C-alpha cells in the first residue's frame, strides 16, 4: 500500500524540475521524472550513491552535499536528504537532487561544496522540511504558500519572503504573497521587473545577491529602498515557462549557504507543482485581497470593487454608494485591552456588518476601525441611508466577542455617485460625512453633500420630505404657455413641477430638482410629472377636438377647435433621468396610458445630456426621436452650448434661447447674437423659442430677430391645468401684449 506521504509528495513533485525521491527501508518508493533521469535509474533497487545519501541522512537526520551522477549527465548534482517523521517506526527518507545551477555565479565567499554540519541550522531546516511534509500530506496549496512564507525566514536568517509573479506588461512583478515587517504591506502590489525577481525570471536560474551595495547584475535600488541588503531568489517552475519567483531577503549583507539555497529550490519546485495542481494562484491572489483580521476585502480591493461598481453604473445609470462605518471609541479598546482584544472586536464586528448588507454589496475594511459597505445598483440615496441605519442598529444589538456580550456604537457617512466619479472621490466624501456624523454623536448617519454645513442638512431635509411627497403623489404641475408670437396663438405649454414641503414650505424646482437628483429621486419625480402632464394635455386636446366637452364640434368651443393649433406638451427631463435605463419604457407607458399622441409631445434637456456620450443616453434619445417625440435644447446659450451644438446633434428639434439673452435684448450686441442663433437654427430646420419674455420691448426685439415662438411672464405665467383649459377654450389667443408697432 502506498504510504500517504508518498502519495502526497507524488502529487506535488511529479513535474518538479528537481529530482525528488522517497526511499522507505532501503526501497525506492517514489521517484519523479527528473529523478528517473539521474540518480534513481533502477526500478526499486537503489543505486549505491543513493543508498549512501540515505545512510548519511539516517545517521544525523539530514544530509546535503555534492554527488557524482552515475548517469554521467554533464554537470554537478547537489543532493539533500531528510528523514521524514511520517509515523512511528517508519524509515522514510526524502532525497532531492538539483543540478548545480551553472549560471549561479557564486560570489567568492560562497563555496557551494561546503557541507557544513552546523547543528542549529540543521534544526531549522528540519522545521521547514517537516512543514513541507505536513503540507504535502494535507495537500492544501494555500497552507503550503503560508508555510513557505512563514517557515523560510528563520532558515535563511532572513526577514522577508516574497512569492512573485510576472505581470503581462513585462515591467513589473506582482507580489502574491509576502511575510515580513515591511513587505507584508507589499501583498497585492507590484515591484519593478528590473529588480532581482525580474532578473531571475529572465535568466531562469537561482540568483544570490550578497550585498545590494555591490550588486551590478540587476537594479537593486528598490531593495535598498525597503532597507534590504541581501537576497536569494529562485524560479518557481511552471510550464512551459517559469511561473514566478520565490525570494528571500535580508536586511543585512551576507552569504546564503548552498544547503539553504537547495532547500529554497526544493520549496520553489514544490510550489510550482502545487501551482500546477491546484488553484494556488487564485488563492494567493485572494490572500492579497483580504484583510487578515476580519477576512473582509482589504482597502485595495475595497477601492477596486467600488471602482467596478461605479463603472457598471456608467452603463446602467444606477447609483453607487459607499457607506462608511466608523466605530466609536475603538482606540480606547486597543489601549485598554490590547491589540488582541481590538482584533477580536473587529473580527466580531465584520459579520454583523456583512449580515446587514444587501446581497451584492461588498464589505471591506478600509482602515483601523473603518468599514465600508459598497452598494452598487441603487436607484436612490435612501437605499444607502436605510442600509447605514440598519448596520448601526445591528451593531447596537449585543453580539459576542470571545464569549462575552458586547455592544458597539458607530457612526456612518454615506456618499453616493454616478459612474463619472471615482472610488477615491466617494471615499473622501463619505469620510467628510462620517466626520459630520461623529460631531453629532454616536449612532448618527450623515450624507455627504457638496455644499457643506447647513446646506447639507437642508438639502437632505428637502430630499426626505420629497420622498414622501413623491410616494403620496403630492407634487403638482403647472404649465407655462408658449405662443406663436407672429399670430398670437397658444401652440404649447411647458410643464413645471411645483411642491410645498410640509416642513419647509413652498420650494422652487431650482431647489428641489437638484435635491431629487442627488438623492436619486429624480426618475420617480419625473415620472409623476410626466404622467400628470400627459393626462392634462389629453384633456386639452379633447377640447380642441370638441370631444372633451361631450357636445360635439358644432357648439361652444368647437369653432375654435378647427382653427387653433394643437397644444404641444413639453416636459423637462433631467440628464440623470434620461440615463435611467427604464426611461423610454416609462415615456411609452405614460403616452399609452393617457392616449397622448407622441407627435404632440416633447422633452426639454440641457446640453450636458449631449455631452455625455453614453450608450444609455444615446439610445434613449434615438428612441424618442423614432417615436416622433420632439427634443428641445433648453437654456441654449449658457454653459457649454453654442451654435456649434446645433450642427453636432442631429436628433435635435428645437432650441430654447436662455432667459439671460432675452433679458439683455435691449443691448444691440445681444440682439445680433440672438439674430444669429435664430438664423442658424432655421437653417437647420430647428424651432427657436425665446424664454423669459418680461417686457413688450423684449417681445418686439425677438420678433425682429425672426424668433416665432416665445414664453415668459409677459405672455403668461405658469398656471394650473384648468387655466390652460380655459385658455384653450378661448381660442388660445394671446390676450395682453399685441405686436408692438
Ligand atoms: P426652465 O426649464 O428654464 O424653466 C423655466 C423657468 O423660468 C421656470 O422656473 C419658469 O417659471 C421661469 N420663467 C418663465 N418665464 C419667466 C420670466 O418671464 N421671467 C422669469 N424671471 N422667469 C420665468 P421654475 O418653474 O422655477 O423652474 C426652474 C427650473 O426647474 C426649470 O428651468 C427646469 O430646469 C427645472 N424644472 C421645473 N420643473 C421640472 C420638472 O418637472 N423636471 C425637471 N427635471 N426639471 C424641472
Ligand atoms: Ca425648460
Ligand atoms: Ca430654460
């Protein structure tokens, strides 16, 4: 029966570049491919050389030295042999043979043939071997990597061990695993390929650096930066090329014994075989992403996840939130009870936070006592604040730390953003919000707002009230008439949202629309306005058709209905709303629901929508256009918009000249500008609407400029649906200001 140790070694060593053999009670139990090529030529009978090696090992537990190759392969062999403690009464020796690396370029003070009998070192080597043994038997690759990272330093008198892997760019090596004071933080990071590890990769041989001060073969500056003076690095074999590098570093100059180097080569071989056999690489990558105390994502991978979530939001228009949880008084736990207690508390807090997170959220530990919940795919800020509240509530429930019941208070800061933000932006903002929450006391949640201080709180209060108002459909819509100023007849209306907050009083859309945008409520708000406006517009159209009053075309307003133009409906659409994936479906539904003819409907958007070159927005605009829905560019002339945009956006149906231009129309230069806007727009077949007409002079000048459509307080204030109906019934005739002579 095969001994389990033999099976385990076979599992990892079969493809190893070095010869690996196991001799049990004088019988060759196992030889890998490389070994069969050299020492262990016979089947079960062992060669005298091999028998000698095993005898030497049996005497002192360990033997290492140079041997001659009976197969007469050119080159020199270094053999190491250990007695394996694999059970009572067993007589199992493990023999590893490596060809002396010709390119090893040993410094003068290193004699590879020196077989020192140093007892202490041998004991250390034994430790490594027994660790290797243990792990070979359990067969777990990440244990193996851990054991290598942890047991190798004493053997080499080294402070640091790194497992590195080349990065495809060819310029760097990724650090997959690291131990040591300064190097642990290197995990998950990259070092320059010009250093020792890259050199080993390129040369394909072990390299010993006795002193970075004297190093000429590779760039040792990065080693020096970390305070490292000497190193030994060996390739980790893979197929067809070397997989990576196993490297040990010391903070002082010094030699590496050939025995130690041999052990390192063996470890690299075993590692290489394990990589081949298992998903070690995957596990190592995992290790570099995970916080060892809490097993949560560490800072690096937390940021990466946040960036990924933001990138996904760029495509689907969803919000991403980061909820930063900061424990109260954690420092004093550390100072009073020690770091172990602090770590235990953190480890206990982690599952509480994870338990409160939604599916699909990621939880990371960003710093000492700072956790982050990364929430992708949100439609409103409230989902994030609700989450923050439930995390804090969960922490306030007693939970167990090392068998004792504990409660923790914490504060939370929330930052929410769309795909145009970065992880760093959002974390910084959540940090500011957390600081604000801390000032208010334990258990508080704050949401970051670009406008600091009181404005932050007010905007949040607005959003909180607004959420309830949207749910209760408490918003109203008023309509500002748009007239054809040539003939003085109503041709359309612009829908404008109105709202009175129960706690803050009447608010203008200039305040509550941005608040809705920031809180992720704009899609819901826009939908309410849209549905209401569509229903109202259909009622006016019925008046025009003569069907609305139920008396047919011949009576009452019927005479008007035949001559008055259709009342077009225009609704303002926020860029964020347009980015919502369901936008087009909502429009379709509102139109179908109300029975409004799409050709009488249009949206007003600002230039920022066009500037945003996203698939969602582009296909939304194309979809609207295909339905015959008009697309108007609002606030034309301010911000980025310029005459150039007229030619740049083929889907555009009209421009609304911003109020500021109309207000300045008394100035001759402004008149020239507006005149130019009108002629360019007309050349492209676009409608032009002058906004904010307040005086008869402005109206007259607009007419002179060739602008046919206008709206403003002079012509009609925003008014309710009934008043629009009355105006329609009256023939839509512009009452007060006749054309100035
Ligand atoms: P806007 O699209 O430029 O709307 C025109 C604004 O100018 C309205 O202000 C209107 O009342 C005001 N106005 C009209 N004529 C005159 C005038 O002669 N003089 C002056 N000084 N102002 C005039 P309002 O209703 O406060 O809306 C402000 C902005 O809020 C709107 O600017 C629009 O961008 C946004 N908004 C309003 N309702 C909605 C909505 O339902 N959805 C979205 N996304 N945004 C909306
Ligand atoms: Ca508008
Ligand atoms: Ca406007």
